[in-house]
């Protein structure tokens, strides 16, 4: 997967991988359709940071989910 290319498919891929890595209980709360390509770079930065870490504290998870919320379409 070439994440250097902005695409709907890449947004969907990153969101799904983020949900898997964070073990999101309410997966419906974070959907790929909530994000558009305008925020692609920010989303990619979050994705890369999450994929590098092995585990997350509660505070880190809360901050990540909050940041994802900030990136959602208005």
C-alpha cells in the first residue's frame, strides 16, 4: 500500500489499522467516511505514530481519539 498517495482507499486503510491497533471498542464511532482527503497528511502522521508504538496508556489513547475527532469532517 502506497500511503504517499492521497486517496479514499488509503484513508479507509489507515482508519481501519488505527482502530485495530488501538482495539477500539466502539468501531462505529470512527469511520473512514468521517474523514476527507484534506486532512490526509495529519491522519497519516497519526497513523505512522500509532504503528511505531507497541502500546498506549489510557491518556495517550484518549489524546489520539480526541485528535481524530478534530480531523473529522465538519
